[in-house]
C-alpha cells in the first residue's frame, strides 16, 4: 500500500467515524455509502476493520460507534415525543461537537431539548414528554 493509498484509507475511515458520531441511532450501510460518496466495497471493508478494532459495532441493519468511542464526539441531550396514548413516537437529540464543561450550560441544553420536544408534540397534535 502506498502512502497516498494509506492516507486515503485513513481519511475515509475518519469520515465514516465522523458520520457515525453524529448518528446516535446508528446508520445503515447504504446511507453511509450515499453520504460519504465512497464505493460500497470500501465502506464495508473499512467498517469491518473498525469492528475488528472494537470501535464500531453492527446490530441488525445499522452500524454504531461502540460506547467507549461515543464519548469523543461530545455530549448528547435527548427528550422523547410521546403520543396522547403514552407511546413513544420519536425523539429529539442534540449532540454537541465536544464536551460541555459547565453544568449550568448542560442543564440549559437539557431544558431546551425538553421544551423543543413539547413544542414539536403540540405542533403535530400529541402530548409532550411527561
């Protein structure tokens, strides 16, 4: 493997890791191929290598960052959107690009996401989070 080829592989792998870090629910292979613009065989090969290194896992039809690698992407604040019958319909998630150092800021972000979930619930005609 030449330096140019190995550099390309490293860049491609980091691109996939960046995409996965922004997808808390994981991503399907087809979507990773579409967004990355890389050939399907390349994406699949890189994901297999990342899985062998215990960086990425594959469950059912989605690829995810393993838990210990997710912490490098920042913090995540989530709130459910709940239907009038109490069923979970969807979720809202805000992911920061890096750690949130101040607990007061983290609390404000939690409230913001919860308030947005309530607003979305009202907008689509369902009850907000309880």
